C-alpha cells in the first residue's frame, strides 16, 4: 500500500463533504497508508468545532466527524525531526502547512491536500496529490 501525507483538509472533507472532494478524500483514506504531523487531528477537530459554532453543521455531525477522524489509522509524526525545515519555509508557508510539507519531503511521499494555494507555493519540494478539478466525480490522480 502506497503512503501519503494527508493534511487536515483531506480529513475534514472525508467526514463532511458529500461532493466530489469528499469522494476523493475518502478514496485517498481508503487506499493509502496515511501519515501526518501530530497536529493533523487537532487541526481537523478545530475545523469541525468552527463549523459547529457557526451552525454550518450540527453537534451530532461535528461529534461523529471528530470521532471518525480520531479513529483513523494515521501514522502521526513528532515535530522535532522537522523543525529546521519548517523554519526554512517560514516566508512562504505557515508553520502548520510547512510541517505537512516537511513530512512529505522527508519521507519522499506526496502530500494529499485540497489546498491549491499550498500546492502552488514556492519552496516545497514534495509532490502533491490533488483532486482532479475537471472530474464530475473526482478520483485520485494516477
């Protein structure tokens, strides 16, 4: 099974999005060995919290989504081995995004994300796994 670093956008889409992005995210989660910074479930939980507080989703949806994310089999990586590379990218990326990128770079695996701006930012040397924007039902790119 191929490995991929997943960011919070993929985790949240997998549990909340009923459209093509959600289908794509669920496909990534089902078909790949998932790796992420330790921050990923916390960041995803915060997105769910904000959506619940804004009444974009119900409390049961938020709770179910959070439990689903926490229950995923994700290899979570500590911060320290990536600290220097994260700092090097400070002018182009947030520290949060840089941590995802640094993990993907160090492991030589793609970073799965729905964040197009991140995939186009200068500095990262990893590959990116993105949904196909032209697909009626997005699938994982080959």
